[in-house]
């Protein structure tokens, strides 16, 4: 470990005992098999549901190679059916936005691009009407949609950096300190049992325990780790027997109002499949049936009210699941240019499609057979500028 163990030991009292049994289920921790390439990380195009409403980050503009891609932030306020543009001003966002919910507040991290070498952080508590700066990270945030986490009610934060280290900032602190590196976590008994290859997500359990997740190279192990007993404890769900020989990657891990939701990819290539996992306490997990990816890849994933999750695959198809243990339901073919899905109440979904500086919002209602255009937002894009 890269930090004192007293805080981890205190957290262990809150960690349900079942996490140890569940996280260790799977193939025995014998010699590591030959590894395959890990699945690519989902895009930063995503949406999440908070008390203030549903937020969505969308890449718009032009070519990233020419620095003409500008990330935009939108909100559908609670109780509203309309979206509005609330991108924080004054900071170059070509590198991408990383969102983290802190209850009513939203924290946005800016990934570095061009001459920006650190990661500014900014927050809002009024639905994006006003923003205030937080202490920045002096290194790049990882390019992962769950690279930033906020503990509601306290302001404590976790962050994954490029290359795998995880850092934390105590409530009200002006400094970030190392929580764990990928190498240090991989050297723990839980990390060795999974054959941890990389870190993909940071989160807090409902009781406030820091959690890290990643890619395992030992088949049948879901790499979710909670702080406890001065080290890291395996806290992932048991993998179904049909997938026990597959390597597992935690593609997404997020805390919601209902608990925690994770997306797990089993295997790679033509036989890969995706599972959603839900936990109300960070220790007892319920899984969805596996969703075959049919040689596709997860390109975007979003989370809505009531533990709803929605995904887009590289074949430009959408799927939605409406809560703990429910199956995946296919959506009609997505509108052209769909960057992210925003799940709504009752299994509804909005598709946010970007083309240049135009965002078109399409809506699908449960039982419907088509998408209906409901809104067009014209976004001023400063082409040729880095801010």
C-alpha cells in the first residue's frame, strides 16, 4: 500500500462479510494464464442521474486530431423533459470531461489536452447555473468515465490518474494523496487472486468505503476491491458458472441513489458478453443475464433513475436494463450520430446525437418501435480555438 493503513482498517468494520466470499468466487488462484488484450474502455460520452437531474457529456465539433473536438455538458433538470447546455466556462475541454455525482452537486474533471498538463476540477450545486473551482489534480485524469468519485455529504473525492495510480482528497483538503497504485493493489492477496492488470474505476460504497475496480487476468474473477483491514478486500460479485473460464473486466462502476451499479465484460472477441451487477450495500450483488456482444464492443454506457443502465455498442445498437436482476432489452436502431443514451423513468430513453455544433435529442418510450425527435440544441463551437 502507498498510504497509512489506519483509515483502511477503520473502513473494514463497515464492509459486509459476504464481500470476501463473493469476490473470491471463481477459478482458483493458480498460475496466471496467458493474458489477452483487455477490452477498450468505454467512451467518456455518458450520462448519469442525480438529485438535480440527468447530466450528459457529449463530444461535439470536429476532428480531435485538429483539436476541434469540444466536450459539452447538458442537463435535463429533475421534473423536466427538456435538455439545456450548461458546459462550464473558461477551461479548455478538448481532452474530455469526467463526471462525478456528489448528491445534489456535480463535479466535473477536465482531462488535459494540448498545453494543459494537469486536470482542473469544477463543481456546481444548482444544476449548472454557477460553477466553483476545486483543488486541481496535478496529473492527468485517466481516460475512463469512472475516473472520478465524490462521497456524498462529505466532499471526499477519489481519482484515477493515467497509468493507474488512485489518489484521494479528504473533505476540505487542498492536497491530493496517493491511495494506491495499480502495482500495490495487484500485490495484495485480493489483487493476486484476480491477476489485476489495470484499474478502470473508482467509487464509494453506500457506507462510504473507497472502492477500486479493474481488469483481471485470472478467469472468473470480477476485480472490485474495497478498503479494509489495512489492505484491499475482494468485493466483486460471483461470476456465473457459464462464464467462469472468461477473463472479466469491470467496464463501469458507479454509485447511484439505490446503491452501486457495475458493468462487467466477460471475455473478448466473438464470444464476449456483458453483465450488469447491482448492490444495495456494496457487498451483496445481483446480476443481469449475460448480453452477448456478437463481436461488438461497448462504446458508451449510461445510468439513469432506479438503477437503470443503457449501453451503445460498436455496431450502433442500444440496449437497456431497468434494474436489479432484469434482462437487457434491445432498443430500435439508434438515430445517426448517437453519442450517448440517457435513461429516463420507467424504461424511457433519450438518444443524444451530435453533428458538428448541433445536438439532436430523440426519445423512445417503452413499447415503442421508433425514436421521436423532441429537441434540437445549437451549440456555439469555437473552431480553431483550444478553449
